């Protein structure tokens, strides 16, 4: 039973549809594209950060379980956040 207004319900459904499109769409999955087109070296880093095993490097994104996919998503977001905190730190090729 939903206790909100019809407007709130519609907004919630739009958000759910957006999340499904981003993370669970079979036709357009950004995370799957990133993972499937990454080099083995990048996949090794990503799987290590996600806490997965070496065997996961050789699987496609669709071959991963939903829990493993979630770990990949969380690892990508974590690495994205970390890299954004380093903006400007490597502009001249040195670490000061």
C-alpha cells in the first residue's frame, strides 16, 4: 500500500525506470560496456578493488552474478570518487 500522493508515486516510478535503464538494461548498460571493453590490466584492478577473483577477469559482464555486478558498480563508483579527489594533483607529471 502506497501512502503518498499520485504525483509522488509517478515521480518514484520515473526514478525506478531510470535506475533500471542505467543498471539493468539489456540493450544499453554503461557499466557492462565499460567492463566488457576494458583491458585485462584494467579488469584486474577493477576486480581486485571489487573483491572478486582472477577468474572474473575473463568473464563478460553478463556472465557475472547480480552480486558480482553490484560489486563492479560499487568499485567503479569508488574509483571514480577517488580519481575526482585527485584533480589537479598530477598536472605537471609529479606528485608533490
